C-alpha cells in the first residue's frame, strides 16, 4: 500500500460525458501527479500540482483539467469523453516539487468509455 | 517514437537466470527512475539515479546510469518468479517534463 488513494476504482461512462477522478496523496506529500496509461501509448505524464499550484504540464488534452485543493487532494476532470480516453488513470504523490523526487503511485482508476 | 526506448519489449526466462534490460534515449535526463508494475496495480519505484556513471544495487538488482545521462540498464541476478512484472524507466528533463518508456515485460518461469 503506497498510501495514495484513488476513487473510484472503476468507471464506465458514455461518449460525450464528463467524469471526475479523485486522488488523496500520502500524508505529508505536497505534489500530486496525474498519468494516463493505455495499451498503445504506455504511461503518459499529464500534469503535476505542488502545494495547490500547477508545476508541470505534460501531454494533457484541453478537454482535461485538474486542480489541487487546500487539503492537497486533487481531482482530474475529463470532459467530452471519447472512446480513446478509455485507459487507466494513475495519481502519484511526492514530498517535493521536483520531478526527480520519489513518486508513489495509487492503485489507479480504470475508465471505460462506451 | 518513444523518447525513452526500452529493450527488449518482452523477456521470458527460467528461474535462476540473469538478465539485463535497457533504457536508451538521445536526450539527457537530470534523473532517471526505474519502476516495477504488476497487473492492475500502480508502478512501484525501485530506484532513482541522478549522477552520470552511477551504479546502485538493490539486493539482486543492479542499476546503472550512463556517463552521459542518456541511458540506463537494469541487471537482475538469479531471477525469481517474484521478479515477474513490467519494468518501466522514467526520465525527468529540466523540471517540467517527465517521460516513461513503454516498458519491458518480464516473465520468470519456475
């Protein structure tokens, strides 16, 4: 158990819909990262927040957005969903803000878009 | 094309054998990490290397970071079935770019 929690574990929705994925970092960690893992693209870095502020941005689509709240939990919002958005979405956390800090991954949310 | 190329993509060996997997790039990374991921779970960090030429050992696993900080290798001695999993390398460039390789899927047969 990494100490990072993600909800829900599974999510099935239809194309065009909007969903919100939630992540709670390990106690004491200030950074939260979001990743997408699909069979054809592998693990893709989406975005990082550090202490409530956006710190780094990867291959995140404009239809996707994220935020980190004062209690440090984070939410990833996915809108206008397409079939290709079906994937595992992981959240990770680290104590520091640099990307080289050790990241601890949550169990993931499996999103299926039908 | 992946920024980080991992090879081999698949590896199936017998228990007790040694193996090496590689992570190569044309880019320089400020740090490189290796993770192991099991089906249905998140990746678990094995090691972080930051200095060119650095070698780190973790029990039967030996990690090396290339002198130019563009490549890395993971060597496993006397592999065990519990080593089975997807091995991912990940590199940080500057402080705003994190990339993962596609992974090496290792199967160790008893």
